[in-house]
C-alpha cells in the first residue's frame, strides 16, 4: 500500500496497542472501548475480542485487525476512523498480490501463510487472467498446496477469464487422483459421498448423512465426484 493508506490503518491499530508491542491485549482493548463509551461491559469487550481474534491466543494481531476492518465494517464504524475502514479492502488486495506473486514463483509456504492471515484473499483473482491462488497451485501441479488451499476453503470451481477452473486444470494435466483432492480426506467418507451423488441424493440429505460437510460443500463437490477423467491435450480446457 502507499504510505498514506497504510498509515491510516497502522495509526488506528497503534491507538489501540497502547504499549506498542504489536499486539492488542484484552486490557488495552477494554481501555480503548470504555474510554470511548462507558457502556462497554466486560462481556461486550470479550465478545468483540473473540470476533477479531481468529487464532484464539487472546490477542489481536495487525493482520486480524485488518481482516476485522474488512469483514465487519458496520461494527467497526463506531470504533475506528472511516479512513482506516476505507483502506481495508486495499490492504486485502495488496496481500493477494503478494500471495499471487509468491505463487507464481512457486513459494507456496508464503502463499499459505498469507492465506491464513488474510482468508479473504482466497476469493480474490488476478485482474489480467482471472486466476486465483488455486489456479496457480493447479497450473504447477502442486498437490500439497492444492490440498492445503482446499483445507482453507478455497474454491476449486472458481472460473478464470478463460472459463477454466482449478479442478479442470488438475484433471487436464492428468494429476494422479485429481478427483480425490477434496475436503473429504477419509476414503470411507469419500466413498459414501460418491455413492450419495450417484444415487441422486439431495445436497441437504448428503450434508445430513454424518459426512461433516454442508449443502454448499456438496454442491461444489458434485461436479468433482460425478465427472470421469480422461487424458486430453494440455492445450485445451473444455468442461469435462
């Protein structure tokens, strides 16, 4: 981000981080909130802290602060400056660009780190070609990165500007077990999912069948589980 944009978010974060250690403690959060409005009870402070603190360590890191500004703008409006809130989408976009550059270079350790810090970047895509981080993992046939991104709930059905999904890329390059790179790691559970799909069971029924997945996941997985693979030229990416 340009310094003026980054400064708006950092300035707000530092107002809350009273001791300057790079983290906002519960006590610091409580002090800021109650100074602004005496109606902030301990319970309300804890509720806000828990909503921002995604890793559960009882502290608010800068990355968590940015994600909160981005995803909870209405709640943040009464607590932080409008400038900081308005800069949050740019911060998320910059994080995606950093992750995308790392992905192109094959540095998926950084991709995964940034994806955990800023989960919203998993839904972002490159402006020029529409490729997501999942597309990059698929193009490089990186099974491990593909699995890890799936576990973070990245979308294997995201379509780029060429109309191609990450899953289609994996299948096109004949990656072994491409169809099994799903959010259902247990072979027995995966078999039950496949059986349910093949028997035309509704998404909701599959989701209720003790599989640990919801109807939205089932819908995303349906084309994966019901599509057969065949070897094709890597120059074409037609729908299977």
